[in-house]
């Protein structure tokens, strides 16, 4: 009961901190957008409390802030603070039973949330709990463009661009602040868009990660936007984002697609996809797999045949999903050697 009371107080406090309405009436669309942003922020604060409810029995849970690269798009570079490093928030989970006495003795998992615009929330608590049970400290970053931090942060999105740097900066922050973490035993993993960021990180920072898992990863934006809806495509061509359609700038979409960097693979990699995925069509991931093979790269993959759950097939609570995640954890353990 105290938790829900605190959530209610927090929610009312967030609303109270909002600026008073302007004297002149605003267009309905703008007003609705501001209302939605406030709701997102409140829900984010409440979910932050839920992380403690879900995992405080087995982990030290914290939310930290660090700086990353400046905004990719700056309207007026001379405005005060316009080119300041962007402040990024991330969640950290340290197993309570972890031996922290010896420097460089423990591995680290970088876990990345998915979504074009989404955030790391307690829908993934079961996965974090499993990773903690395996003996892993975990960091998960709400990279630029994530929801729950207001419209300004939402419009900082740089899909396949500086959001990749935001996640890698989280890895660096953990290593700088916890000397018991081993910089040579860092794993990275994510599903969907989190899979794309996983791939881009190991392609751009091959020496930074010991192992990687990419589940149903967005792999080829040119192909993806060819089969997606117009509403989905509009997220990318928005003025604050890429600002152009694929037809108008194919090279820019290729620049943000992992399939075009496969020659950089040096990190042990496991890829999963599903033939009935309703979001990331299997053709995208098959293109990635074929490109990796053509580049002569060594990696592991598995194509599930019509696995129940579609896009979320191995993130649910079914036996099959748990068995699939067990395959992932066994793969990670080969390179990270967690001490349970």
C-alpha cells in the first residue's frame, strides 16, 4: 500500500511541476501532445519505483545519469547550451551476492531496450532477474529518443546513430565507477531495435565487447521501410529525425543499417529470428545472416519456425521462451564466465 501511495504522490508532484498553461489557447494537437508527454513522464516515474519492487530482493537497483555526445541536430548552435553533451539516464542492477572485493573480477551485461520510441521498463524485469540469477551486473540505458523524459528528449532520436554512442557510454560509465567489473568480460544484448544497437556497437567497437546476442534484430532499414506501413515510415522522415524518406536519401538509411557493417564483426555473436515475426520480418535477419556468411564471418544463429509469440517469441513466460533464453545465457557464459 505504501508503494501505491508513494506512486500517487509522485504522479501528482510531476503534474504540479509542469508550467502553467499559456494565456492564449493552443491547437488541440499540440495540447494533446503535451498531455501525452506528461502522462509518459508520470508513468516513467511510477515504473522506476516498480523496479525496486521487482528486484530489490536480489539486486542493488539504481538509476544513474551520465553525459554522452551532443545532440545530432542543433537548430541554433550559438544558443546557450545547444551543443552541450546530452544527459542520458540508465538503470543499473548489481547482484546482492556478488563478490565486489577483487578488481576486474566480474563480468557485465549491457541490456538494450527496443522500440523506435520506447524505454526500459519493468516488462523486462523477468529477463533482468534471470541475468542477475546468472551472476551478472546489468546496465540498461534509456538512450536519446526514449520516452518518459519529455518531448525535447524524445526528439533527440538518432536511430542507428548517436543512440549507439549513448549505450556504449553506459558501458564506459559502469567500468569507470565499479572497479570489480572486468573490461574484457562485457557482453551486450538486445531484441528488435535493441538488436540493431547491439550489432552497431560490436561493429563500431569490436574490442569493447566479449560477446553479443541480437534477438530478432532490425538489420536493414531500406528493406524494412519497404514493407512497413506509412505511419511507421513517417517516424523516420519526421523533421527532427532523419528528415527524409528512403527514396530521398537511401545512403542515409544504409548508413544506419547493421547489414552494411558486417565486415567489422570480430565479436562472438548469436542471432535469433522467427519466421512468423510480425514486426521484424525474417527476410531482414536472413539478409544479415547471408551478408555475414558472404563476409566469411564466424557466428551462430537460429531461425525459429513459426514459434508462438511472433516478434516476442522468446521474451514471454512460456517454456519454449525460457528454453530459448537459456540458450542465450549458455552462449554468453562461454565468454563471460559469470560466478553465480
